[in-house]
């Protein structure tokens, strides 16, 4: 059954890229930053870690919301790059970003984004969790290009230390999978998750 419009849509993320992606797709979510630290207890596998972090973010925000009669949907996401079995979030320093790009260039990695959706309808609560993965091929860029890109400081604020929709775009030669997932939120996956919760995607268009 389709849920009527007038849903309160909440994005539990500080990511401007995720917010911009949703807005470009016709949605206008309220943003409430979760404040969840990303150094959680160890989890087996990078995919599993992104799923766990997305869950923690969504739950942290959901518990802070005053849920009234209006249906509410909270979306939590977390992204990490997997390279040779290791997971990489945001580089902590410029030096770390340089070293990471030296490992990434000319190779490929998997960008995982965990998604966790919590739907409140009165006293009824439903949840969906899933992970989207996109294969990202990196150009074999020079040391000078790496240093110039890192000097822009863009890599410090994004999972994996790169963007596809910003200054890092020219350094991505190919992707296999969903483009929006690399930005930070998979629109096709999110639509499927909402459909499973009875929420019709066009009803969320602002």
C-alpha cells in the first residue's frame, strides 16, 4: 500500500553531496547530523562496517526526533572504499591522502555505501537495511597531480579520499555500478527500500 504524501523525510548525514544528490532527484530532506563516531567496534568486512555505521546514524537521529502523527522516514548512510580487502574512510591528514592516492592510482576499488531506513507511522516502526557497491577504476595519475589534488583539501572530507562529482572526477576512468552510490547514496537502492516500506518515490518529490 502506498503511503500518502506529507512524509517528513530526514537525512541523518552531514554530507553535502548526499543532500545535493537527493535534492537533484526531487527530494528535499531535513538534515539532522547523527554525531556518531566512525570508530565503532570491529566488524568483519568493509560492507558490513558501512551497514553498521549507517544503522547507528539512523537510529541515533530517530531517537532524537519527536514522532507525531505525521509519517517520518529517517535515512542513514555511510561510505567506505575497499582496496585489497582494507577499508578506507576519510583521510585524516594531507600526508595520508597523498599516500592513499599513490596506492589507488592505476587500480580499482569497491565503494560501499551502507543504507539504513527507519519509517515511523504512529506507533508502527519498520526498518530496511542494504549495502550498494560500485567498482571504481582510478587513473594512473602522476605524483604532481596527486599533490595538487590533495592540496585542494577536497580528499580530506570524503570517504575513500576522492570524489566523482568534484575535483576528483577527472581521475576516475570508469565505474561499474551505480554512479550516485559513489557520490554517497544510491538512489535506485533507496527507491527499492522505500517501496518495500510502502512509500512511493514520486510522493516524495518536493
